[in-house]
C-alpha cells in the first residue's frame, strides 16, 4: 500500500471540507426537487388523451366514423 503524499486535513480544513460537502448535498437535493416538480407538471395527471380534431389527407376520399 502506498503512503499518502499529503497529510490528512486537520482542524479548520477538515471542518471546511465537511461544510462544503454538506452544502453540495443541499444544492443537489434542491436541484433534484426542482427537476422532479418540472417533470410532474409537464406530464400532468394520467388520463385519457383527447381525440384528434384535425384530419389531413392527400388524394382519395376519407371515411370518418
């Protein structure tokens, strides 16, 4: 096993790294909530889709029932 080239952070540096990690976790959580809310709004509640109201045809007769 290789030895560490730099010593472990101590004191205030250790606290600072812990605080940055915590802040990044909060940012990731907030962004995930925003994205999930956006996806839910876009898809909306599951329900029957309305029938199409426009029919486009090229040539020939169209029989709609």
